[in-house]
C-alpha cells in the first residue's frame, strides 16, 4: 500500500445563483459583477458576496459615485438578482439607470450620431493598417483597460449603454416579482434612521434566507444626504460597521454605499477620516474627479478623474484577490517580473456610452491628444535642412535659411568690398525671409495659447 | 529567511500591542499568532474578542494553516466573544457589554487551570472608539483586561489602527504605556508593491520588566510578503525582487 494519500479537497457547496461565480483565488469566495468590467477587474474579478464596498466621490460638481451605483443596480436587475435600494427617491434613482442596447423597449436618449466607440473603432482600424516592423506583429496590442464582456461572460456582466435608459416595464416587472425593493429613509421616535434602515434590510434578508438564498445586492446611494438628517462621523462609522456585520451574517448578500460628496473628505470627519471609512468597509475606492480643478483636466484631457484604492476585499484569504488577479493594477505582474515596481496609476473616463477605469499614461507627445497617424500639418526641422526643398516648403528657421543663402551669395560675389558684401548679403537675406514669410501666410494660423486682452494693462501708461 | 515573531514573545503575562495602517493590515499577524499558539502548546486555550474580523474569516484562514477551529471550539479550548451589540452606543458613554464580558472572562479564568497557556486576543480597539465609545471607558476596559491577563498568567494581544502616524492619539499613547512589546506594521514609504507588502518592527514597551526578546528596530525591520494563507518574511533588501 502506498504511503502517499491524495489530499481530499473539501469544496464548499456552491449553489448556482444567477450572475455569480467563484473567485479565482478561493472556491469559497463567490463574486458578482458591479456592472463595470474594469471595476470588476480592480476588485479582483468582482465584488465578493458578504462584502461591502464604499465608493467615495469628493467632487461636488459631478456624480460619478451615483453613476457607479446605477451600474450596480442595473446589473442586478439585468441578472434578476434581488436588489434593495435605500433612499427616499430610490424609485426615481432606479428609473434613471442605464440599460443594455439591444434589449426590447430600452429607450435610447439620442440617436443617429456616431458614438465615441465607433470613432475609436475607425481609429483602431486605421492604426491596424500601419505596419511598423514584422518582428513586432506577434506582440500583444497595448491596452489601457480590460476587454468588454463577450457573449460567454454576458451572464456574469452585461454590456450597458449610457445612451439607453432602463425600460419602465423592467422596473414594474421586477417590483411585481419582488426582485427589486425600495427602502425609504424614515425617522421614527428616538431611533436613528440608519438603524431603522438596517433593521428593515435585516428583515428582508432574513425572509429571503427562509425562502430562496438569492444573491442579494444592497445599494445605498447618497448616504448621509439631507434625507438622513443630522449625522455625525460616529453615525457613518456605525452604519458601515453594522452593515458589514449584517452581510457577514447573511453571506449571500453584498452592498455598495456611495456617501454624499461632503462626507468623502477629511475636512468633514477629521484627520484620517478616509482611512476610518476604509477600515470599516471591505472595499473602499475614491473617484476624485477633476471637476473642482480645471488645471487637472487640462493636464489629463482624456480622463475625468483619478482612482485611489484604499482597501480591497479579502473575505477568505489574507492576500486580497485583486493583488493577484487585477490586470489593471498590475501589482502581481510587477512582483513576478522581479521589477519590484508599485501598482499602476489608475484613472477613469466617462464616454458617451460607458464608464471605464483604465491605467493612466501620459501621451507620447506629453499630454496632447493628437492623432499621430494623420499627415502632419507642420514639417519637422529635419526636412528644412534637405537641399531640394522648394521655398514654400522651407518652414520654420529663417535664420538657418538666411545663413545658407548667405553662404551661396558669398561664393558668387568674391572681390567686392567687405562692407558692401555684408549689406548686400543682409538685403538678400531679408528679402528671402520676406518671401518665406509671404509663402507661409496662407498656411494654418498658429494657435494662441496665452490669454491676451485688448484693454491696456493697469500699468501700461 | 527571517522569522517573525520571535518564539518567546508571547510567553505568559505579556501585553503586546500590534499597530497597523490601512495599506498594511496586520490581520496576518493575528491569524498567525492564533495558529502558532495552538500548534506550539498542546493544552492551549484562547479567547478571541471579536470586533472587526468575522468568525468565517478566522475559520477560512485557520483551515489553510491546518488548524481545525471547529474542533477547538467544541472542546472549549477556543472561544469567540462578540464585543459589540446591535445597538449604536450613545456618544461618549459606556454600556454594560464590556463589564459583563470582563466578568465572564474572570469566571473562565477561575475555571481554567493555572498552567494552561492562555491567549486573549482583541482584534481591533480603534473601531470601538470611532463608533462612539468614550476613550476613557476604553482605557479603563483595557487596563482591566491587562490586569486580568496578568493575574491569570495569560498573554494579551491588542490591535490598534494608526490613522495619523505623525500625531499619536490618546488611546495609542495609553496602549504604549501599558504594553510590554509593541509590534509596528507599516507599509513601504514608496507605496504598494507586489514583491513587498510592508515591514515589521518590534520594540520593548515601558511595562517590560524581565522579558528579553531580541527587538527589531525600524532600521532593520523585517519585510514581508503576503500569500493567501500566510506571510513570507525576509530581511530588508533580501527579497526576491531585490536579489
């Protein structure tokens, strides 16, 4: 008899639920999609059941956290998962969600105009035709984000289109089937609204567990806004802490909380406030949009904000699955390549049809969003030095041109007085410069960057 | 290959505080402490005071470290006590949860045999303060807990989250006075890395009388890298990414 025994792998029974799958790191961890493939990647494949996530958006001029929450709700409705939405205007909030483009009854808000994706597709087709060298053909195409879900992953993560709105019929059917529930923020007696809401959520989860353990997603958009009354930092911590306890108690559920923008800064909760929020939640991500700082949007014209990751969910392991499996963060890739470099900088952008999270790169030219495959409108200084250029093509450097001309003239007019030669050379040079300037006039006017006012300056006497 | 913590660190009557930051959570140290306590001592006992970590996570990680928590709970060698009730504390006041907890702990200590190595593990004290418990009450509770541990020849491990490293808060300053050893888990100052998750230093506390475990100052901090179930320790500058 062999002394070696095959170790029995104890697999936890995974009841197949719509829209869930096992995490790549642990079979015990069941994940579900947030509706945004790139955010799923950042979280290590998806948001694990029994975990809470907090999306912070401190910028008061934009509502990207609510947009993420709408994706989360729309994904729940698309998968027919149990969805609980908390808030006095929860029904209205759900009716503003996006939907899949091909679905019957989805309402496109605009039609006929080509979207960003079509333009991007054309640009990529154009780029594909450009051959650089045969040896690079096998190289993987440079990507800044993860792929969109294809038909095989459609049952896990749907493809939503921001130009389509959720049909009324879907919401009414979901309400009738009790797939979606709206929990208002009520004030009764001495109890705080957060306790009342959490008690209601606990009742629903308890009831669901008795019947069918559906995967349940809880969404709290605009937590801490005016309808929640006067809340202090301790209330926020308590709400998030108790919500997480509740999720641990009912491990078939997960939650996303989007605090109101004024709660998302250290000024409100004191020093270390964001870290406190991260400690009492499983996943904590800040979407700091550029709305409040125009200089940042000038520096990063193709993005709408930066992504900061504070905490990552790890319900059954010490190492968060995101560290190993997130392609966008690239932490594990840096470890395996022995480079020891840190994680990628991440940013997000909201295009006409979708919101994506991607790695942040400066463009080759230093941040100018210029399409490099189109014919250049200006010529490089290298071409100016070539001998067979026509005068109209001779572009920028007048001084260089003049010196070349002066060299030619000097060889012709040998023997004249030095001073005369110099004046004639100068006059030739000036006339040539005038010709070049005249030839350049019909060209494209140079863009003016600096601010200029026609009014005289205060000290301009 | 370095090891951490030193073997005699959690011998009897030691009060050890573990401080960590959000980029380098010290959960792995708590899980390792529990697992090694039961592996090193045959008749060991442990009481885990739960605040942040869930029992399911304790179970999942212990099973990967080949420690069967279910059997330990059944044999009364391990107990999980919940520190928080489902009602939010009134701000700045105390409730009777922890006084009853102390009483039940005293009862258990009386039941236990004196030679049984006992570990009391409080997984998070900071969250209690953040959710509204008065700092003074928490200080009293910690003092009572440490006295209880010393009387019962037990060792006590308390974790505290540092959120403002430059300005230590009141609770942290008290814990520093109370402890015999202080384990500080910090992230790398250069940010997150896949090769190194953070570094650990070990200091002696002012309450340390006779115990002499070799300390690890910050200049020679032990670095670590997390795996799914455990952590790999190595000396500074000897990681796989460096060599």
